[in-house]
């Protein structure tokens, strides 16, 4: 009898130990992201994706949100920004036809808002990476102090100027293009606030405000006021569209090497706010220009992800 009781006692102890181990494992498991995320609706496969793309702080915040099937897809996008997650989700609700890539780009660049709304003064401390678009502006009294003037060798007309770094980069680019047999001509460069106001007012009177906003920037919102933007022409473009000219092809392949980007590319109007302008180039420095060129994104996207 004693032997039987001893066996039973041993079995009870073993069961107790097993139960304790199981309980401890369960308690520990309830502390894991897998448990917490699956508890609100995510699959274990989803959890692997989320853990791969989010840090612990972001995962903690995600646990406090309701399950959404789109989140696992969104986090895999290259330019996903966690702080914009709620805006991505809200935008998808109203725009189910948009790809996740477009949703990310639109929210990151603030273009889900009407143009010229929620606008703020740009951060000029970013220097050649300052952002000018329909949501970021320069004040009326902003005038660069380091403007350099082009001679007629490089430009049409008098008083064509760019900031020193952009000017030097353009001269370097011009020399290489010239050596390769191409002539680049500065058609428009720095413009003051007042000069841009006159241009925009003229467009408004000719085309109406809606069309003027597609063709020209309002005063304070023009990249030309930064002293970092240049409109480039060639002798060829006197008779053809600039993007039909060999100079455009050369710039498409080489401008980034000197720190310039095509600021308003084709099929990106929904992000830039402007019609395609094959002639408008912006100096952003070699590092940014190389990334933008190689990844086929706009400066607006680059700024949102790497500068802002």
C-alpha cells in the first residue's frame, strides 16, 4: 500500500512539475508579440512580416490598434513610415483603386490634401535639400546671398543667376556636355518672389487659376526662388519640344552626376503638383540626385523619407 501511495505521490509531483512548466511557458508566451498580435487577428505568417519590418516600439503601438488586413502589406513597402500608418489606412478606405506604393507616396508627400492647404514655411536650414512645392513655401523676403551670374556663354539674356554651389555644378555639367557635343542653355534661373508673382498672375489672367496652378507656382512656392532651380533649353528646342532633343537625353543620363534632377517628371504629376516639365532641373547635391535617379522617385518622396 505504501508503495502504491509513493507511486501516486510521484505521479502527482511529476504532473505538477509539467503543469508548472506549461504554465510558465504559457505566461511567457502571452508576453510575446506573436501572442499579442495573433490575439487581435493577425496570423503567425503576418507576425513574421511585421516583426521583420517594425521595431519593438512600433510593434507595441500596433498592438494598441485594431486589426487591419492592409497593414501587413503596407509595412513591406520600401518607403513605409510608421508614423503615417493611420493616414495610410484612412486614405485606402476612400481610394481602394490605389496601389499600396501610391498610397505610401501620396501620404508621405502630403498630396492627399488639396494643393496650397496645410502649407508651411520650408526649412531653409536644409540648404540645397530645402523643399519647395505646393505645401512648402519661402517668405517674400527670402533672397539668396550667394548668387552667381552666368555669362552669355551659358545663358539667354542678362542676370541669369544660381546659388554658388548650383552655379559651379552647372558649369561643370555644361563643360562635360559641351565636350560631348551638346549645348545646354540656361533659359531661366533664380526669380524673386515679386518676379514669380508677376508670372503667376499673368498665367492666371490668360488661363484661369485652375490651369495656372498646373503650369506655374504661386509666389513663394516656386523652386526658382531658392536659387537652386534652372530651366534648360538647347538650340534644338527652338523647333522641338525639349524632350525630343539630344540634350535632354544627355541630361537624363548624366545630370544626376552633377547633383541635378529632373524635378517634374512624366507621370508623377499627382505627387509634384505640376505638369511634366522636361526642362526644369533642380540642384540637390550629388548624393540625393544619385539616389533619386537610381530609384526613379521624386524629390518630394526623397525629402519625406530621408530629409524631413
